[in-house]
C-alpha cells in the first residue's frame, strides 16, 4: 500500500460562522436530494388512492384488495417518515459523540444522494474491506462524505465528464480507518488549496471551498487527517481517523 503522508494544521478561527454556513449549504443539497427521493412514494400513494376510488365507484373493491392497497400506502408513508427522521437527526444530532460503523454511515450517505447520482448518471462503487468502528459524530462524518461527493458531482458537470464514476473504499490502515473517495473527474490543480476557506474571489465565494474547509476541521476534531491527491483518473480524497 502506498504510504500516506498527512499534514495536520489547526484552523479554528471563526469556526462557528463557517460551520453554520457550511451546514446551510449541506442542508440545501440534502433537501434537494430528499425532494427527489419523495417523488416516487408520493406518486405511488396518489396512484393507490386513484385505484381505490376507481374500484369503489365500479364496485370492484374487495376486502383483501383494500387491505393490500392500504398496506402499500402505510409502507410508503413509513418511508417518507424515516427519511424525515434521518434528516432531522442530521441537523439536530441527538448523540454527537459515540462509536459507529463506517458501513452504516456510507449506506445513509448513499441513501441521501442516490437520487442525485442517478439523475446525473454517476456510477458509484463501494468497497468496504473492513467495517471498522470509529469514535465521533456520525452526522458530521456523513457531512464530510456528502461534501466530497458533491465536489465530484460539480466537477463532473463543469467538465462534462463522460461515464462519471465515484469509488468509495473503506479499509484498515495501521489500526485506523482509511476512507478513500476517488473520482474520474481529471483531478484538482496542484496549486489549488482546496481545504482553505474562500479559495475563490467570485460573488458566491462563500460556497467556494467552504464545505471542504469545514470537512477538514470536522476530521481534525475527530483526531483525524484528510488529504487529496490526484491519480491517473482524477482526485483521491483520503480520510484517516
């Protein structure tokens, strides 16, 4: 395995303000994903109600058929409710610090982002070599992964990448969890300080680099390290905790 070199640097000035702005950006993106995820169950509920109304008007409704239709509605509403619960837990974590499995976090991340990935025809491959326990806030850790995924998605769109692909690999590295997120977006410029706040000078600079800056702070608060390098295909984010 290639030796990984991390450089930890404390950057906690104005962290509360930066965290707030970064959280708002993440919430907006997650709300967009949730809206996409809700369309299908809402359409299913609407279709079921129409079928019930039609069957009732034509005297085709049996007790067994009604029970089945109501069960389908109940399943759909539970799915909608669970999605809201997950989102509420993300913005109001009930248990900020405890041990959690990386597999659970990755599954939740993919659940939130599946709509966006599908909509943009992005292939996402996950390989969990070892499902390790890590200490910290799973919601903040999830925010880090989502931010990196969104960064790749934006690169794919900006560069009009054909056959965009993201790989997520979790493995043991010297008794610590190494999570690598790779894309085939061509990589990041070597002179770009991607983890610095406000790396851009544009009017919307509050969103340029802020998310990755906060991601770096979150990982450092977990006594971890995060770096990015380029390989032959694109960027490789490595998170060690």
